[in-house]
């Protein structure tokens, strides 16, 4: 059927309106969602390079725990594919004349075919067992077959009996790794004897891109190879994938998490007189609540800390995580978790001691919830009645010092990149 010629101005306006109703939404789709879809497909398939390609010399050496911190130590590193086997040599630091003991590492390939100048890495993992508690060990990693070794490095096992210790907590890194290295150096300058580093997720910006992990480890040299790294998973570490595959291949973590989740996404450990539970805020909270209840109920530690990415008390109402606050907050109240260490909101916030969603009388009755950022990406922050301290556009590191002499005390301090104390809390028990 042929269209009649449109002659009247009224008819022309009507026809034009109909055309706009049909075409404009289509253009919106092409300019918006379709554009984003095409952009994501394109970005996922663009060849890339890494500024830090692998070689036959071991690098990216990282200490983690996948067992008891007092008697075990997991060590990971990488090489290029020419190296097919690896070992750890180790001895007590003061036994310089002793023949080093050896443990053979497990090896797997970590592939990213779009990293054109280094598409395949060999990842090595070795777990040292039956170590003496509260002891400093010297170690090196490498391959006798190609006679390629790292320098001799050190780690220390945890004490069995309660002893004083400190640890460093960091919020999101994600971007700004060069500045982050300066932040770590400042932290090390103030507290050179930290027992370990905790990071509350978003370790890199895009967890599917191996060159970002390469940059991370380049900036972490001298830190994670001497003190264990305790990571939690952020949404950027998943990078919209169902499973954080590169994260899981890079880090060897405890497998004592909830049965409803894949292993190593959530876990717990005890160090001295403190209990730590690391949760995955990207996964449904209810899948972790039963396990969390058991873990907290079974701990007799003086101090209890929880670590996860998406905060229970957020900097902005648009980023609220009510499900986390309701599912886990009641358990933190029941078992009196002292501090909850979080990230995600890219600003600094510390709540008053909170219980049942309200300000508690003191730290003896409530839990402090902290949000921090250690990278260079910052968000705005709203005012909240639960926030005792809050500020923006500032990267920080936090030193948490546990003292066991007489009364046990927990001293929490947040520092900026210049080493200035921006927040401080002391809890006594």
C-alpha cells in the first residue's frame, strides 16, 4: 500500500512526531547501551602489553597464609614459561651455617593471551610446614634446573602465646600505584615491624587484566615478600566475572571458609590474641552468615576483627549495603567484634561504636566500622549521624597496634601520605 502525499502542515507535524517517537529511542540505544556493549566487547579484546614482563628470574614474590600463621608460611612467585619447576630454600635466620631445607613448589600457568609481550606466566606456590612459632626465617625461591634464584629474604612466624604486635590495614588501591608505593614506604617508616598487611578489596582496577597485577607486584616489592599479605575481594577484583580467576591463581589463602562459597573467597585465622575473619561482600551475605556465626562463636581471642569490601555503614546513602549490615551486623554485636575494616567508598569514615544500628555508650559495648582508601581515586561523602570522623580526597594507611602488657590495648591510628595522624582510637580490655 502506497503512502498518500502529506500536504497539510498538521499532517506533516504528526508524521514528524511519529518518526521521532520511533527513531529517537533507537538512537538513544545505539548511543547508550549499545555503545557501552560494543565498547566493553572491544576493550575485552584489545591487545595489551605489560610494563613488567616475566623472565627466568623469580619475581612477584608474595607471602600469604593458607594455614596456621604460627607454623606455616605460603610463598608465591612467577617466572616465564622456560622455568618448569621451582623450590623454596629456607632456614632459621640465626642458623647461617646450616644446610637450607627445601620444599618443592606447585606450578600452574596464568594466561592472558591479550598481553602480547608476555601472554603466559608460570605461577609457583610452596607451603612451608612444621615451622617454629615466633621465629624469623631466611628464604629464597628459584629453580636449580636453570640456576636462577631470588635474593635471600625473611619472614617471621606468629607467636603461639599472646604477644604484642602491629598490622597495617589499607583500603582500596585500584588506581595510583606509584603514589601507593610512597604510602607504603611511609607506613614502613613509621612501623617497620608490622606483622602483616591487610587490604579490604579492589586491589587492582580490572582483575581480569594481568598487566595490572604485574604493576601491583612491582610496587609491592620489599613489602609483601617480607610480610604476609591478607587480601579481601573487591568488586574490581572480580571485574564483572562470576569468579575472580586471576586473584585465585595468584594468592594461596586458607580454605576454611563457608561451604556455600568456592574456597578462598572467605576465610579466617588467628594471630597472637586476635581473631580475623575475611568475608566476600560481593557474594550473598546470607551464604556466609552461618559460617561467620560459627567462627565468631568458636574464637576465644581477646580481639576480633572483620574485613570485607562493601561497607556496612557507607559514606553515601546511594551506596548503602543494608543486607550486609543486617546479616552480619547482628553477629558482630552478639560476639563483640571490635573493628570492621572495609573499603569501596573511596573516602575515609570511622563510625562511633555501633550496636543494633545505633551509637553505643562505648567501645566496650559497640563495634567501630572503618572505611578507607589507599589509592588515588576519591569519592564525595555525605554527613551521617553514625560517623564520628569523616573526610575526603585523602589516601590513608592505618596502623593497628595490639599491646598485651598488663591490660590488653588496641591503638588504632589513621595516617595520611605525609605521615600525619588523621584519626586515633584507643580501646582497653
